[in-house]
């Protein structure tokens, strides 16, 4: 199975860790590293304003709160995750072709992926891929979405499941990318016994991937071999969520502490009994 990766430069786990993982079970053909232009940030701000209006102040308050009170501890925990990945997987080939560009939809990105001719592309990026990009891979282009789809679409699905107290749907979705926002065929759900009291949503969603790398790799092999079928999501609620709010974060943490004091664990009845215990199928 020939693979390629699309990721952001600022994420060391995606930029340095994902190539190690992909090279461990596939023929990693190359990777695209995205360096976003400053105007992309303002595009996201305008989009969030259209979504929530003055709630954007709640979003900004969370960003400030995170920087002041959470970032240092998260940086330490994410460095621990990076060391785990380094110990687990060797570096990819030194001659691995890498394209640095501003967008996965740029002409040079299309030309680069076409030349690589991958069977599978893993897209770990915030930008929506155009059909001319996600249709290049023969088997398909896939996202490891931090949330359970279709209930928690968009980039902060884990956060909103936690904030909503929907602990049964705190997880990751392996889905095939189509023209929508996290609307493609779903091939797997994954979770782990997360610590909602002591970890932030960011650490939880990063560890969500680390704890399930073997299971995700096996599922990708099954998809490429034609042995996997999409999960039927017909009739389930579908929602696209925005940026985290400070009020929602503080409410989640308050409820998480109350659950811990009452010794009420997260509902894990949906966990499978097989050797891949983190694969889940929400009801």
C-alpha cells in the first residue's frame, strides 16, 4: 500500500510523528507540509463570526485562558507523546520527498500528489480539500477526525462531546474525504479511557490517535484490500461544531470533577471485546 501525508508545519506530532507511523506499515511515498498564509486566520475568524456572532468573545476568552493556564502543561504532555512516538517508530526514509506549500489545493500540491501516485492519502489539515486533490489517491483520501461523526463534525468534535457531557461519543472517526465537511463514508470509531479531569481536550484528542495507531493501520489495510465496508450512519443526528468557548470549557471541567467525586466513570459499554479495544460504534 503506497501512502502520502498532508499535514501542517506547526504540529510536530503530525509533521514528525505521522510519517514514522505511516512508514511502519506502508510504503510512504511523500508528504505535503502546509505553511498557511496569515489571511487564513482571518478567514476562520470571519467564518466563526458568521456562525456565533458575539459569542466570538467567548472563543477569544478561551484562547487567552488556554495560553495563560493550560498551554504549559499541555506542551509538557504533548512532548511526552512525541517521545512515545519516537521510541515506538523509527524515522521515515531520509530521502522522503517533501513539498512545502501554502495550500493542499495549490497547483504544485496537485502535481506533487499526482506524481507520487498514492493508494491512500492521510489528510491531517484544517483546509477543505477540493475534489481534484482528494480524488488522486486510488483507494481514497482519509481523515483521522477528532470527533465522532456525524454527530460531531468539524475540527473540535472531542471538545464539544466533552462539553455536552456526551461521554459516549468522545473519540476519533476514520472517514473517507468527500466534498462536504466530515460527511464522507465512515470506516471506524476509536477511543481510549481518557482522563477528563486532568487532561485538556487537546491532550485527549492527541492521545486518541496515539492509543489507536495499530488499529487504524489495520483498518486502512482492510480498506485498501477491499475487505472493509462503511458504517451505516443513516438517521443519526449530524452537526457541525465551531471553536471552543471558555464558558463551555469551565462547565465541562466542573461537571468532570463532580463525576469523579461521585465515582461515575465514562460510559464505555460501547467498547469492543477484541484485541482492538478502542474501536467503538456509538449507538
